[in-house]
């Protein structure tokens, strides 16, 4: 076995970028690398190159024949060591490897030094196996045909040298070895077995199964015993467990303990068992760290994604909490059952794609901060998403993956919309106040001169009738401005403690008399007392305006107008978003079974001069006045409606 | 008939008021802002001042306070059209700092003349209820 000669590798992977990158890296370590993009190509190359020493194959070959089939075909051409390349070493994937190779796997993200080390070890093992096979064959032949002692000696010598080489290999791999006579309890271990635990072999000799039992963590001992029994009963092919063992310094060391019974007694009892100890403490610690980080992510509202830079952006990893966000499980995404791209709201998808494309094309760019966009969840809800995406590039600066940090910001977005609405109302109010002074002054001029002309001419004359029309229009304008002022600065005077129920009862007869008989009004109070500080005529105006508004919505087919009075506790959150003080509120519910409103209409209904009624039917101020009055009473309004399903206005007023 | 000073920054409105009151037989002085109005009053102290509240330079409120401090007997009517100073609450409050009556713009000629004659009948504005 000579490692001075340059070894030739065949690297099989679908990613051209990765292939070229690895080829370069392996060159630095003295390898000659041939590459193939798929199984068929690999077989062709392998057939034509007798000097290939080892094959590295990606487990995920999606075009043409898969990795298992490729390996099978390669091995029919000639015996060759094969190492499988994995992106992730989850149990399911690792189990699959045994079908492909007996030389194990390596993670694609591993450093080249580790890859180089694995290649060397596998080659050594492969040559050792070959040599053992050759010698065994030879020995068998000799046993039956000849008794040449010098030949036997050579076989022995070779076997000894093979054992030394294997020992050397195991030492290089930092592996402790053990041999156990199950019937006597005697054990043989190498130096490394002891040094993993911080001792020299001499310090712990003589070693027996009791030594092992002394060092192993009691919990792990129990579990190991169960597994060993299973193996002794031939229920499992080999024994394997990750155990904790006590280090000389007192801390626990994680050991990957593997073994297999090699010989059995005549009556079927296990006799000799061989195995290895591998120190996996560092790996375990890293695993624990990433497990903790993963748990923290899953408990948070931040969803982490990793997807490939390929068509449809296939997802390689997503945290479990994606289910809370989208209603779909992580497995649904990773298995390709659902696509995050398809969940993006239709009006936003083009923009999101553009943001990805424009940022990806900039060479030095490493992240994308998306403008918030919407997704549709499994239940059909629309959620707002904040998305920061990191761009992962290889050494050729080509993008291989994207990492997304995705957060649900629906609440914040709704809050923002509410604040926007509130500030818009405030601006309208301020404007109305400012404009009304000039407006009233000018109306004063028009009406004033009109009155003076009217003193000079007969109101029955033609000019007189014209003038009266001017004056009428002027007076209507005056009322309009007055309404606008009521909206912007409702008078806070004349507030006194009153029962809201009394105000409702006073409004009802008036409301009934002004509504059509097709509308059925019902009023119910489920509280005994409803005291508030209020200007009762303003509150009655609110009830009248909302009642008339409901009637308008039921004009065509009639319906029910329900008024309910109850109590509600407003907590910190709602109080904050509604800009009121937390505490007990009276809740006046006014609902109708009319035509309802779409969400766009709901957004604007309280704005002055916004009206859905035909021209001439409303001033567009009725609901603005309601808003102004309720706000000046330190209350708030919530509206629920859907097109065709009626509307509900919930009025909240602080209870005293 | 009375001598009246009208203070309002809106020319059209001021002229219209002048016209209305002249027709009713009153003698009118005009000022387009509070500073000119107070100067004019110092030179020609009239019996009644009608002042707008929402004006540039100095507000109607300052005009009323200034006049009332120096001339306890002068009659004052506050007028306003809107904004904060146009609210009923504010106009009512003008009486607390010296106005005798207030009118909310726009008002009718009848309302104006009635208010003027009512104010002129108040003998000692400081002590009588109105």
C-alpha cells in the first residue's frame, strides 16, 4: 500500500459548481479527480478508467438512475471503495447508506482535511480487506492441497502485518478497541480505549468487563445491557450505543460503543465479541448546542428556512414552528408537498421574486430585506410576513442556497393600519377646524349681502326668488360646516353621570317612527346599571345616526335591527391600540341584517364626506359625527361587516 | 345710534358688517387687525367694539383683554367662525375675559342688530348679568 502515488477519485454530484470547487480543493491535497454529473456518466467514466481508486457519490441523484443503483452497477464492473456524500446525517438517510456501501459516509459540508483523512482510511481498509481475502483464499487452497510450511509462515506473517496495519488505521482514527470473552468476562483493550478516559492502559489493567461496568454511567449501563441481550439473542446484527463514561477528571465522556459477536459456543452462547470505542464528546456537545438553538427557534415566532437556489426553490430545512405560521408542518415543506413560494399572496409574489432577483444579481450582496408581504395559510387566513434572507454563495461566488428568517407581523401591521386610520381622522379634524373659520366668514358675507338685498327688493319678484335660493344654499352650507366642526371638536361641556340605558330608551320611539315598517327593532340590556359621563343628546345622536345607517343598509328588503347593551373589560393591549384607558366599558352593540360592507368601505366609513349612499341621500358626515362624539367621550368603535352579511357596530364607553 | 369699531381681517366680511350697521344708522370705524384697532380706539374711543377672534398679529382675545383693562365701560361683542376659537365653548368663554356678548359666524342681520341693541342697553357691563 503506497500513498506516495497520486490517487484518482471519481466524484459524482449533480451540482457542477460544487464539483469544480471540490476538484480544486482535492487537487491541493494531491488527488486527481474525475467528475460525473449523473449515474450513467459515472458508469461510462469508470468503465474507461482502470486507474480510479475511490468513488465519492452524492446520495441525492435526481436525474437518471439513483445513487443505490449507480453504486450497484459500478461494483459489478469491479470492486471499488465507495464513500457516500450527504447533506444531512439524519437517521433515515444514514440507514439508507448501508444499501450503497460498507465504507460509510461523509458530510458534504466537511472540511477537505476531514475528507482527505476519510479517503485515506477507506483506502487502507479496502486494501486490507483485499489482502485478507486473497490470503484466506490462498490458505484455504493450501490447506486442502499442500502443507508447505514456508507458505504457511508467509500467510502468518502477512496476517500479522495486516493486523498491524489495521491497528495503525484504528489508531489514526483515534478509535479504542476491545475484545471481550463473554463467558469469562476477560477483556483486552488497546491504549486508546484507556486514554479516552484519561488513563494509561497500565493504570487500569487488568481490564475486564467489570472495568467497563465501573466506568459507564448507570443509566447507560442498563440500556446497554438490554441491547447486548438483544444482540446475544440474535435479534440484532450488532451492538451499538452512545454511552457516557467517567473520565479520570470526573466529567462524563460520550463514547460511541460498537461491537459484534464473532464466535459462538457450540451450544449457541456468545463467546468472543469485538468492538470499538469512539470519543464523540465534541460532536455531542455541538449537537446539544444546535439542539438548544433549534428549541429556542421553535419556541420563538421566528421561522428559519434553508432552500436551494433551484427552480421552485426546494426547501432543505425549515424549523418546526413553521406550522404555527402557515398551518403546514416542516415535513410538508421538506418533502415538497407544499411550496412556500406558492403560499405568497398573488398580489405580492411578483414583487418578492423581483426583490430576490435584483439582490441576487449583485455580486457582493449577502442579504435581502424584503418589504413585508402576505401569505395565505392552510386555513385561508392572510398573514403579513417580515422576511430577511441571507444569500449563501460558494467560492466561485455562485449562489447555492438562501437562508430565510421569517416573522409573522400581522399584529403589528393591523396596529399600524389602526394608527394610520386614527391619525388620518385627526388630520381631517384639524383641517376641518381651520377651514371652517374662513368658510363661515365667507358664508357670512354671502348671507349678509343677501339679507340686505332682500330688504331692497320684493321676495316675490324674479330676483327675489333667485336670491332666496342663494340664501337657502348658503344656509345649508352653514349646517354642513357646523357638522364638520361637531366631528372635529365635539363640545365636552354638559357632561354628567347618566344611564346609557335611559338614553337608548329615549331614542327608540324616535328611531321607530322614522324607520320603515319592514324593519324590526329589538332592544335588550343584559346589565342592570349603565352609568357613564355623557352628553345625553350627543349619545342619542349617535344612536339615531347608527340606527338610520342600519336602516339604509336594509332599505331594499327590510330586516332586523338589534340593539344590545352589555359590559366589557378592556385589557392593556386593546386599550393601547384604541388609545383609551383600560378598565370596564359599556358595550353598545348595534347590528343589522342589511347589505353589509366590504373591507375597503369599512376602512373609510368614519371619514368625513365618505358615503356609499347615492348622491343627495346623505351628507357623508353621519358616521364622522358618531366617531367624533364617541372619541370625545373617551370611547371607541369597532365595526364588523361582510358584503351581504349585515354589519355590527360595537360602541365602547367608559363605565363610571 | 352708536359709534362702533369693527375689527376683522377679512375685508369682505368687515365691509358687509359696516354696511349692515350703517344702514341701521350707526357710525362705523374699521380696522383690519387688532393693533390698528387698538390704536384707532385710543384716538377715537367709541361705545362698542365688534372684534373677530381668529386674526393674524394679535388675537381677538388679546384685543378684548387690552381694551377691557383700559376702558372698563366699553361694550364688546366677540365674533368667530370656526377653528378652536369658533367652538361654542370658546365663544362662551370670551365673556370671562371681557366680552359682553358673542356671535357665531355666519349670523343674520337680525341677530346682529338685536345683539348690538342688547349690548348697548347694558348699563354697567362689569356688574350686570346678561
